[in-house]
C-alpha cells in the first residue's frame, strides 16, 4: 500500500523519536565523571566525520544522551567548529536535544544547524516544546509570521497530541483557518488515532464530535474516513456510504475512493459505481478513475471497456477516451462518442484533437472535417497551446475542493 503525502514534519520527527528512543541506558561520561569542552568538541568532530550514516547517527544520539544542560555551551561551540560535517539527521537530533532544555535557543540556532531546511528544524523544536509545555509553545506559535506558520503549527499540534495534557487540543484545531494547513493537521491526527486506537475508535470519535461547527465536522469526517481507508478500505467505504447523504457527507466518497485506489483501483471503482447516484458519486468516480489511470494501469482501460458507457461510469469516459488518444487517436473515437454530457464531450474533443493534431496534422484535419466540427472548435484545437499554470499538489487540490 502506498501511503501518500504525509507532512515532512511527521516523517522527520518520527525518525527522530525512534533514534532517541532506541538509546539504552545513559552512557557514562569520562572516568572522572566530568566532561570538559575540549572532550565534547573532540567527540563531536570525530562522530560527525563517521562516513556511515547509521553509525554516525547512533554515535551522535548516544553522545547527546550523555550530556546535560550544563554542557550546552560546550556543545554549542563543538557544533560550530564541526558545522561543515553537520548533516540533516544529526541537526534534527541536536534540535531535539536543545528543545528539551531551551526551545527558544534551539529556534534561534536552527538556521545555522540546517541552513537549507530550517523549517524542518523549527518543526522539530515546536513538536518537542508542545509535548513538554503546550501553553508556552502555543504562545510562541501565535507570534509566528504567516509564511512560517503552517508547518510549525502542524508540528505544534502533533506534539500537543503526544503530551500528557491534551485538554483543549481539538477546540484549538477546530478554530484553525480553513485550508490546506487544517487538512494536514486533521490528516496527521486522524491517521495517528487510527494506528494507536484503531479504526472503529477513529470513526466513533468523528461521529461523536459536536456538530456545532458543521464545516469542521465535515472535514473531520473526510479525514477520519481517509485514515481508516489506509488500513481497512472496505470498512471506510461502508462508513462513507452510510454517511454520504447525511449532513457531514460532502467529499466522503471522493476521499475514500482516492485513498483506496492506490491499493486496489478496481475494487474502489466497483464500490463507487454501486453507491447512490448523484454529484458526490460523479466527482468521486472522475477523481478516482483519473488517479487509477494516471498510474499507468492497463487494467483501468480494460475496466471501462468491460463496463461499457453505463451512467455510473460516464464521469470517467473523458479520461478514458483521452488516454486512448495518447496511444492511438482513432481508438479514442468510440469512447468520445459515448460521452453524454455536452461540456465534457467538448473538452474531450479538444484534448483528443490537440493530441492528434500534434502527432499527425493531416489526419487530424480529415477527422475534424468528417466529424463536422464547428470552426471555433477547430481553431481551439489547432491554436498553439497556452502555458498551463503550475500543477498543485494533491493536498492543495483537496483543500481547494473542500
């Protein structure tokens, strides 16, 4: 199964927690029980010069575990001396160590420790800080400029959820601005819940959450269903079907299907076309089939051919026809003729025509004449293609749809 688009902070900090958590008993210092600045500097330089990443990370983790707050100044000096050898993994380990003792100081040092990716370092600090003192970390996050807010806010929420005092967490999340930032926070929280508490507990939490803020509860439903679909897609599908026509059912079918399709496209589409007809199903079929087909599955093309142009499959037909055109334009014509929606038919005609015209202008011109296409449609097909805007990530597209 392919798990998609987890936030960077979830991955880097997860690995970080594993590295520190795997350390055994605290290593003893030197025989005298004291560690001086020169010894720390020598150890840091030696460790950071280890070529093997696993050995280097393990040795640096053990060194940090042997140090206390009183060694911070010496460690700071040692890292500065060996800064050329500091890699992203050891930088995040260092950020974790410092955040446990002086989070504000760790935040200031992040651009020096990880100059090409300071946001990952800041995220590490906010996650550790929130785990230890959510109130202070929350106040610090509130002071962040907007350009630095989204990723750090996700890290803060993740850390708060790991703390021993989570009262007020969900009230805070519910008040976050609507958009991709909120979507990512909900995705992280519900996926963690599904792993730690199970799929049924995750669905029950979404159902029991107060519905005063209907838009937020709808988004919680969507993300909870997506989190469950990563582990038990059929259970998520059944739950989404039951709630699809309810007050919090918007985009439920779509999110479950576009999650499931990465594991089993045919099963996802077979389920979708059996759900009650309507706009929600049409959107889900179009998005899920588009993802399935874009991953290069010949099975996706064969599935449409086997199913035929039945009403439930109509939203997928333009994608199917254009995919065939990329292989051999004439093969796309039966699929194009089966598209019933006029606007969809026109868009598919233009797409197929442009593919054909770029490959064989004379054959495309003959097809346009035989098909009796209007002059404005011919001009749209043969005109130089306009520069398309930069494609947004799937998370951004989901947030825009929500």
